[in-house]
């Protein structure tokens, strides 16, 4: 019985971490995207480097790099299909619109488009930072607490 | 030829030898035309003419610009883009002009003229004997469109860079001579050529002469008074120049004031006239600076 209670507490704790990971991933994603946008803005305005080369040469952590590579490989088809599930539909649409602008505009319009999207992403960085600060500990505590209550009841 | 849609690419591959395809023309809702071994013909597959759709045209443009139109916007304003391996895609559509009247871009593209360069070693073999006779002679290569001027020029550059001690600087304004991509020439122009890409001849000549101290400057398509003045500046600074110009004959150059000016100023010690009569690169005549026929 004690073992079952321990397992319930561990399971509830891990569930909390798993549920809260969505907020961690969103925060990390928008922070990485913000840095990437700044990188491409300076490269495009100065060198007019093609997007695929920018992606190939960009140095970042593996998860975001893999995401960029799959965007690069899906530019001709449906970028929306490869976007992470923790993004809202609106966020996905904004990303798709932005990528489309890179494919279809001249340099000055492209820079304007990057600036606009940068401001959106900057807001998301702040928003997801706040979300993570509040919701992650709350979720983890709630799920752990629920597990403890169940364990106590069982005991 | 990944820039072609699968339908058109397979039609060409099934029926023709790609090494003899010099040009492919896609026109919206019209039969595809290819220039095969110097002759234009409709693309036929399974006894049917292959018709180009707007999807084929858009596919080619997207792949050619690698989904980064901004990287090619300067070229598009001039009505063409040049991609790897020197493939030049001429664009026809609606020009979009700004308030200053300058063309900003082309939209609603309806036609593409895809020119495929071929490297032909020693195609300029005969001409080189006249160009390198007692040092390098400044040379003007005159030919109509599609007669192989650029292929010829590239062979000259390659030969001079690889087999002589002369410093060669190439002003590759339209990226068709060396077609540099990612810092590497995708077309062979010799191991000791210095390449200045994607800028005007005026800038390339000034910067090239000042910084690279060439013995010979090589460029494609003198097309205006400004280009003519750049060529003359080059000559006056003691640097030899080898260039091409559109024209059917020596007489056709005399009809244009700026090209006639170049001839009168004896800017070039050799004038080589080519045609398409027996295929691209057919020699018609070679003249010296006094317009005496020497070949």
C-alpha cells in the first residue's frame, strides 16, 4: 500500500512536470525565435543571404535548430503542418504569414515584415516568461498536492 | 534542372539529350519551346505538345529563388535572375514602378526564358591565337543573342588564367561568366581568376584595377554608353579588356553611337564576330584595331 502511495505521488509529480513543460517549451521557443529573427534581419539587410543558408549557418540549441531545418525543408509545401502543437492557431498563422513574406517580398518589405514580426515575438517572449513564472510552479504544486491528498486518503 | 516542374522535366528528359538544350521557354498556357542544338522547337511528349501552366511558372520561380525572393530582388528589377551554374532566367510580367518611376519588381509573371549555359572547352581555341599574339590583345566579341558569346568568353578566361602568367579579373555583373555561389565559382573560369560579381562594370573596373592589379579585365555584354566609357577608362589605365557585345556584324556596331565610338577610339585590338550559322560560336571574321580582316 505504501508503495502504491509513493507511486501515486511520483506519478502526480511527473504529470505536473509534463503538463508544465508546455509553458517551458513555449517560453524557450519564442526566446529562440526572437534571437533567430534578429540574426536574419541583420544578414538579410546587409548580405541578402538566402533563407536556407541563414538556417544552415545559424548556431543554436539542437531542438530549435531541428525545427528550423524542418521549416526549411517544408518551405515549398505546408509549413503550418510542422509547427509545434504548443503554439496556438493564431501563433501558427502569424508564423506562416511571416515565412510567406520572406519568400515573396523584396528586401525593404522583407525587413519591414521582420520588424513587425519581431515586435509580435517580443511580446510573446514577455508573455510566455510571465506565464512560465506563474503557471509552472502552480501546476507542479497542484498536481503534486493532488497526488499527496490521494495518497493520504488511501493510507 | 530541379527548377523545372516534374512534368516538364520528364518530357524533356524522355525526348531530348539535355546537354544539347540551350534554352527553355515557359509561357503561360502556351506550348513549351526549347532551343535544342541551336533550333527552336515545341516540346512534344507522347505526341502531344507540352503546355506550360501558371503553376509550372510559379514552381520554377520559387525553386530558382530558393524561397527567398528578397535575395534576388535587384536582379528581378532588371528582368532576370541568375542562379547556380550560370542559368539565367529572363522574366516577363507586369512591372511595378515606384513613385519615382523606377521599376521595383515584376509581378504576375507570365513567361520565363531559361537559358542554360554549357561549358565547351577550347571553343575559343582559334581566337586565342589572335588574342595572345605578342601579349594580350584587348578584344571585343560581337555576336547576336544565343550565338555563344558568354561560353566563348568563359573559355578565353579559363585559358588565360590557367595557361598564362597574366592576372585575370572578371567583372561578372549578371553572374553568367563564373556564376559564383557561396563564394565558389560554379562555372570554370580558371584557377587564377579574380571574380567581382553582381555589380556594375563601372564599379568593378574601378575597384578591380585599383585593388587587384589585373593584366586583363574580362566582362560580358557592353550595353550602354556608360559601359563603353568604363571600357575606355580601362584601356587608358593600361589594362587590357576582353568583352562581348550584342551585334550581328561589325557594321551593326557602327550604327550605335557609343559602340561606334569604341571602334573609332581603337579601344580593342581584336574584334571577333561570331554567329549561329553552323551552331553557336561560328566564326564569321576577326579584325584588327584598324578593322583589317585578319581571319
